[in-house]
C-alpha cells in the first residue's frame, strides 16, 4: 500500500480520535442533571454505571469483530451510533432517558475503542514510526481540544445545557465521515474456531497466559480509573471552593492544561523510564493531590485537583502502549478491549460509590479513591518492577 495513502489515513485518524474524545457539556452536566432532570449524585453514578456496563458487554465482541473483519467499518459505525446517542441525550427528560442515551453512546464507543488504537498501531508499523510517540502525541493534543471544548461548552451550557450536549453529536458525526476516508490496515485474525471460543481464548491469554501482559493490563486499568470517576465531583468541588458557575468551564480547562503537561512530559521521557517508574511517578502525584484536598477545599487548595489532570495525561500517554507492546498483531483490538473491560469492571461500582460518597461530601469521594488506588497502584508498580529486574 502506498505510504502517501497511509499517511493521509493517519492524519484523518488522528483528527477523528481527537474530536471524538471531547464532550462539550462535561462542565455543566452535574448542573443539568440536578436542575433539569432532578438527579442526585448517587443517581448520576447509576447512569454512568449503565453506560459502562454497555461498553463492558460490547467491548470484547466489537474488538474481535474489528480484528476479524474491519477496523474501519467498526470505527464508522461506532461514531454514528455515538452521534445518535448524543442527539437523544439532548432531548432527555427523565432518569430513564439519560440511561438509554448513555447505553447507546456506550455501545458506540465500544465499537470505536479497540478499532482506533489498532489502526493507529498498524499505520505506525507500516510507516516505520514509533507507536508510543504517536500515542503520546495524541494524548498531548487531546487536552488542548478538550480545553477549547469545555470552555465553549461551559459558556453555551450556562444558557442552554441541551445545546452543549448536542454539540458532541456533531463531533462524532464528523468523526464518522472522516473514518470513511481512511484505509483498512493491520494483520487480521484468521481463525476457524467458534467466535465465542476465540474471544475466550484471547481473554484468557491476556489475563492469565502472559503474566507480563496481564500486569500491564492491571496497570492500565488502575491508572485509567484512578482519575476517571472523580471527574463527576470536579464541579461540586469547584462550587465548594467558591468558584462561580460561569467560570466552571474555565476551571475545567485549567485542569486539562495539566493533562497536556503530563502527556508532554510522557512524550519526552516515556521512552527512557521503565513501566514501574512511570507508575510510581503517577501514584506519587495522585497521593499528594488527594491528601491536600481531603484536608481542605478552598480557592487555593482546589488547584491541587490539577494534579489528577497531570496523572491522567501521564498515564494516558504511556500505559496503553505498554499493553500493546506485549500483544500479537492479529489480536490488537481484542486485547485493547480486554484491557478496557478490566478498567470498566473497576469503574462500574466505583462511579456509583463516588456518587454516594459525594452526596455526603465531595471530599469523602476523594478519600475513597485515595484509599483504593494508592495501595493498588503501588502494588502493581512493585510487581512490574520485579519482572523488569529479571
């Protein structure tokens, strides 16, 4: 295949991956849920659990379909489905409507999740470029786009939350159109085994048969979810600190600026540091940020929330490539889906738990994630360090 075609496809895939990673309405969703739908934080947690269950159930089957048949087709269909889900979301009137919208968007993201990263790795391989650097590059561009999106979404959402939600339908629809113009790439799964048996075999290999891969999947799942569920208490924390509602979008943007910093540093030093050291640096920043916010939340201490943003960027740029480094080419999408499913198994109960604790106090949610993730991430770093020492 002509390298020029691959490079064009890579450029389009990068744009698609970036614009479909933003949700314009994120800064005002908590306000939308409370004022227009009448949800408590615990009910918000249930809607997010429904979303994650949908992704979890479809992750591995859609990853297998992408590996076996077409990563491009899965990407197009997933983006279209997510766009439709956000359109429905914009007209939601009840808790049930929100749950349905979250499920539809979740299924769409399951289709695109493994396909995106497998295509990126395949393009990098064909062009002789470093996949780790490409992934870090994307991880550093995403927060810039998110900063613009949440700033705009915060302003739009202050006047019309539903319009801010609908803007995400536009980005996913655009992503689907861009995906139509990329080319299929990467080795595909050739197996005469029954699909369910083949998925089970790959899952068993990833989580048990290959210990180095299994522990890196654990690192990815824990690193991703350490900073994921607590996004739902950022707006309550900002309000607790005395930030006015009109400035919430800007405050989200500041947090995302630290995501960019983390990704940029990962891009620079990721190839030098071992996986265990990458984990250790992230857990240290996470622990300090959590400890400060557990003690007090005010206009000064709230800046420590940006430490979670740094960890998100730092881990986001490096932990998934570590998983893919140990994964055979013909099962890339499926193993990425297995890793995502492992993360979602953590997120499903956790996002509800964070919501329940958040109804007590946003600081109680911070304490909960601190007690869970600091020891688990430290243990994972220790286990990986032992593999690296062999």
